[in-house]
C-alpha cells in the first residue's frame, strides 16, 4: 500500500471543501415537510423534469428561508424569474420576482 493513499486508495492529505453556499441545517422538526413532499411528488409525476416543478421548488426554498433553515437570499439570485410578462408595448419580457412581491 502506498504512503500517499488510504486503505481504499483515497488521498488522506486533502482537506474537504465546504459547500459553496455554506451549511444547510437539516429540517429535524419537519417544518417544511409539506413543501418538500409537494415538490418530490411533482418531480415523480413530471418524470423528474425539474422545470415543470419550479413553483414547488420556490415554495420549498421560501419555507426554508422563513424558518432559518438556510440563509435568506433573493429568489432572483436562485434563478427564479417570472417569464412571459407583457409590457405596455405588447412585448414579452422576463421580469425578476423578488421576495417583496
């Protein structure tokens, strides 16, 4: 066995890298279970096409933010936009949805 690798060939000298967005506490008290189940059910019925379940994903993330299970962040930064909004000129644009709306 080489000195650089562990029992299973892994490099024991590397330190783990934390997640990009920080830690996400588990929902031990099941505060957002309803939202989680709705999202997972939608994924199952939509053939795991997440785009069709964005409203449930948004609702779940909002629940987690409201209950301090994740850092509060603008939903636009998480990729949530309202699409196909007509302007006064009749053009279709994308409008970013904020938490205040």
